[in-house]
C-alpha cells in the first residue's frame, strides 16, 4: 500500500525533542505551537521539502483521543503532511491548537504552497495564521458567519443568501 | 481606479494597496524571497500607472475555466500583470457531508469531488478506510488488479477529456469532439461494469461492489485496439502542428523548485523534469508488478504538460495490457463479515444474513480509532485522503487533499507577464476540476 517506509523498530520515540508515534505504519510527530515553526524548519532541512497537505480537525466531541504522554489535548489539531521526494518518505505533524487562542504562525515563508490550504483551514475552522499574506476566506463568502467544519456548527439547511437581492 | 468588489477581501486588491507581502503571495512560487526582494519584483519593468491598467474578471462562468473558476486579471494592454484565482463557487461542504455518512456510504460522496476521475477518488477513500480497519494487507488479488484496471482506464478517460478541453480552449474545436468520442468509449465500459458512466461508487472499502461482467476482456481489448490509431490522429492534428506548438511552447513556464514549493503534483510537477509518480515511487495496489515509464518534461511549459498527458494515455494502455494478461481469478472483495455484506442469495434463506445485511447498510461498520493519510496518483496529481476515526461507523473527520486545489495556486505565477490569450492555454494546461477544488 502507500506506506511510508517504516521507521526502525528501535526508532526513538522522540524527534527533535517532540514525541513521535506510529499510526498504522505512518510516522506522526506531535507538536505544540511554541516549537511548530522551528521543527518545521528543521524538517525541511532534513529533506521534507514539500508540504503536500495542511488541514485541521476539531476534536470538540472527542477530547479523549489517544495522544502520547506529554501532549496536552487541545480542541483543534492542525495536521501537516510533509513529503521527502529524495528519500520517498512522509511524515505527518499534528499540532495542538487551543480553542481560546486559535492562532498558528503561517508556513507560507517555508512552503508557499500552504497559502490556499491555510486559508481553507481559517475558513472552515476559524484558526488564524499569523503573518499569512492573504488572511481571507477562500471557499465560503467573505461575509459568512461561522466556520462550517467546527463540530458545534450544525448541519442543516440555511436559506440561500443572495448578495444585493431586493428584500 | 475603484473596483466594485463583491467578494471583499477575497478579490484582487488594487495596486495602490499592495504590500510587499501581498506581492510575495502573488509570486508565491518565487521562492523564499525577502520582502525587499519581493517588493522589487512587484515593480514590473513597465511600472504601470493605475489608470493604465485594467482589472477584468474572467469567469466564474467562462467556457475555458472548466467550471466555475473566477480569475481576476490585472491587465496592461494584453499583458497580464497580476492574477488571482477566486474559488468557492462550487463549494458544497463535502467534507462536512463526509462526517455524516458512514464509511459504507462515504464513496458516494468522494466520487463526486473529482468528477473526471471518480474511481480514483473512491479508491483513495477505500484505501484509507481499509488502512484504519487494518485489512489493507488482506484485500484479494483480483480486487487489487481490478482496482488497477479501473484506475488506469479512468486515467485514460480523464486525459482524453483533457485532450478534448485543451483542444477546445485553443481553438481546435474538432479535437473537442474527438476527445469526447474516445472518452465515451471508456465511459461505456464503465457503464457496463459499474452501471454508471460517472460517480460510480464501485470501489468500496474491502474490495469492489461487483465482479467484472462477462465479456469485459473483449470490451477492454476493443478500447485498446481502437485508441492507438486515434492517438496518432491527435499527433497529426496537434502535436506536430506548428500553430499548436506556437500556442503552447514556452507558455506558462514553471521551474521544478517552484512547482515543489507550491506543492504541485502530477503532470505539472513532471513537466518540470521532476520524476515523481506515486505509482512508481510509493507503489500501491500492484503497481510494483507492472512495467511502465514515468513520463517527464523538460521545460515546464504548457506543451510539456500536454505531451505528458498524451504519453500517459499510452503508458496506461501499456499497464492495462499487462493487467489483462495477469488478472487473477478469485474474489473481488474481502470475505470479512465485518465490512462485506452477505451475498444476495443468502438473504433469502438465512435470517442472520438478512439481519447482517440490514445492519451493515443502516448502521455501517465500526472503524477502530486512529488517523491515517493515504495518497495515490490521480490523473491530476496526488490525491490524498485523511481520515480520523473515533471508533464509530462514521469518520470523525474526512479530508481530501485535492490535487486541483493545490495546483491552481500555480496559475498566478504561470500567467504573470504573459498574454491574456495565453491565460486560457495556462488554465487548460493545469487541468483543474472545480468540483475537486471547491469540494
């Protein structure tokens, strides 16, 4: 299957001082906001030069998920998938983001391709990215209220709003 | 100049409000510059005055935008100075919908994202689900090879659609009809196998929905025998033709470093000479057992991207021929009662089978806790599926990494400084599917 090459069984459970777990054979590194940019930069130097995906999960209803010791669960997690084309391996970073202060530094300077993805995460989850060159919504209309992929955003029908329609 | 803005901050900002950082976004592919360097880039040689430029909207509904893509172009005469894609017109919250549907039903949702290659979408979703279930190593051989057959035929139909739309966008209108004619042959086969031309929901967690119908081999062979001749016609009509080359060569150029930085995958990345094809480099299914070449370009221009897709049709045909030779007998889905509904015949004679059938289709099956990201090579690049499961029958979070969504970030860079007539060629060469961009 699409497995990344397995880390050795003897692989240390930490990488750059951050806990590393194995999720169905995939390498996952757990980060907090304080070390996010720093570790991302180190990973680029290690060869993970391509950021293929950046998304988020709202764990509001599932706070008791399993995390390695030392990682404090927060409501949001930003998930970054990195790819090392040279060595054909992948790594995934799960970054805990708190509900009260949902801000992360932008990866734009490191990976310009995350620009649209960070906008999407902001649009869908309300997590802002500081120093992002264009912090606007991307999929929803600019004046939309709420962030649809949050778990407390109900599913249901909403009357279609037309801009400038006569009322 | 004032703009009548109705998407607010999502729109292209007037030149007077440009910051260096904003310029960096627009030339995002110009790598890791300092703001000062980016600001310098912002001063184009013409150093245009605001009243010499014009902002026009291309789209959202323009025949060459392949759906509802809106591009705001700042033009000076016929030169594109800046460009910003504005998306979201087709956003239907499919990732949110994916959280309401069970793993069993999820296929119907993801298949509608990239509607030009639905089977690849289903495949990546099914593979992610199987990985969470821990059954990814137990999928029967025949199911694997059938998946490969469908995936490759889908790649062919998707690239044939590209041939059609690319021709149409550049004025080779007969090409549009030819491309669709050939694609229709492939879709007819899909219809015979899955019952539908598109949005099949045929690849399911655990295997496939049904076995191949009688006579499938002859149908595939008919397609394989028909296509080479037609592809040669394409070569005569387009590849070697001076007008076609003039329109595409040197247009929308992107360098390998820029493509990598922007996260571009698929034919865009390969057109720059980077050999990266997940089928070969991180093989899934049985791609490590078939022979094929990864086609790469040299210049990273629109012509390379066209030529790569044309060559990939031929490579896919090569793979399909090998699949025909090697298609094993056996089961087309895993015989794991947890994920596989009982056969129809059993339902009439066994109460347990009836209950099982009812349960699996109403409640679905529970998937162990965990999270995975699985990526495969779709015709447009890396399509990935990230699923987080909380142990219930519905995904806690289902995210699809859509190749088109990432790839259209290349547009502003490819168009910068080009002609507005080339803009159409550039959009077309990126081959975005807006259903997937907006999801």
